[in-house]
């Protein structure tokens, strides 16, 4: 009976971002007992979805996902249900797509007699990164988090606060987000949306050959990608090989990430940085950043990368936050 009761206590996380409908459940030890993600469909040639179109797809996806959750955990007792209600913490952070997850989480909590807790999408990314990166973390310790995605280019000062994460923006993108930069040049290259994985594969075919330069623009830790996008588009228009343009774009992002991290380390005094978000899963960017900091004498700065499987949008972090609330 004891083993059964341990398994019967689960925490559920729901996240409905502008890219993916995600549900995850973890047991008392934090191990995943159910997970399902559905990437939203984007028409060929488009560079994203309107909020209304994304919200509609979430509403269409969630009933089947909730049925699958109920079937998989029929013998389980749902304790705490967590949900992302906004892109990030702070007043004014809002996107309609998260309403789909809120409605589903409230209905699930009511039906299961569970406790509902609210968090945000960015905190979910951070929690998933902490859990999968191997980053050691003391209670109350402050660290940096660099969130690189289609909707966010933030470098944050983060402190674990009770069961959630308290964040303060150190620097944020000035125009395009890094994921938008990747997707726009990817679509221009004829790649499917979202373009991250395909751009990485194309860049990898260029190897170690010399490549044209795409600039990196960072001011006081805050990046700008509008200029680099224009430069990359110009290279493509003048006949540079697509693989060379892809490789140059990823190198420019890696250089930008390095500049952002150095500024944040210098201004905050933090010793650790966690990289999360879909763009952080790019192996070419990661290799470049790690090599640059590895060669940086005198700095004891630990870089930690979220497991690539959980760098993109998911509900694991939300489920883990829910689990801590329930303990």
C-alpha cells in the first residue's frame, strides 16, 4: 500500500505557449510519469501564428491531451496542478494563449479536487533548466538565467524564492527576439517554421570553411537582432551559399550570447549562468560559447545548459513548481 500511495501522488503542469500545448505530470520524487507536447501548426511560408490562431489550436489540443492524462494516471491522485498564466513575472505580462491552459488547469483542479497554483512560462523554463542541467543550487543563491526563445531574449538575475523563482531583468532584447531572428532568416532560406533545428542542420554542412561576417550588436548587455537580420538577408540576396549564411547567423548569435553573459557577470557578480529556451539547445551556439568561456583565464564562471529536450517549450518546469508547492 505504501508504494501505491507514493505513485498515487502526482503533480501536473500545463503550459500553453505560442508554440506548443504541453502537459506534464511528475511523482513525489520529481520523476516524469506522463508527458505530452503538441507543436502548433504554422502554415508553410508563415513566420508564426496570430494569438487567436494559436489559442484556437490549444483549445483543440487540450481535450485529447487531458483525456490521455486521465487514462495514463487513472489510479493516481492528483495533488497540485500548476499552470503558466503569463509569459513572465511582473505586472503587465500577458498573452491570450495562456488563457487556454488556465481554463484547463482550473477545470482539472476542480474535477480532481486538487490545489491550483499559478506560475509563469519563464519560471517554468528556469525550473526545467535547474532540474536537467545539473547546476548545483543552494537555498537563496542568486544566479543568472539567459532565456533565448522566439518570444524572449532576457538575461535575468534569479533567486529561488520558496517554491518558485524570483527574477529581475538585467538586460533584454531591444527589437527582435533571438528566435524571431532565427525563424525569419530560416524562412528566407526556405526552411520550415520553426526553423531552429533546420537552420542548425544546414549550418552544420558548412563545416570549418571560412564564412562571411554577420555583425553582433549588444549595448550594455541588451542585444539587437534587426541589424544582423538585415545583414544576413543581404548576404543571401548577393548569392552567398545558404549553408554559409546559416553558419554566419549562428556564429553571430553565439557572439551575442557571449557579450550578454560577460556584461551580466561583470555587473551582477554572479558566478553561475543557466541557459534555457529553444535557441539555447543549439549545439553550434553552445559549443562556441563554451569554448570562449573555457579560454577566459581568471574567471570562475560556471555555464549550465538545459537538457535540449527541455530547452524548448514544455510543462516539466511548471509540474516541478507545482510539486514543490504540494510538499
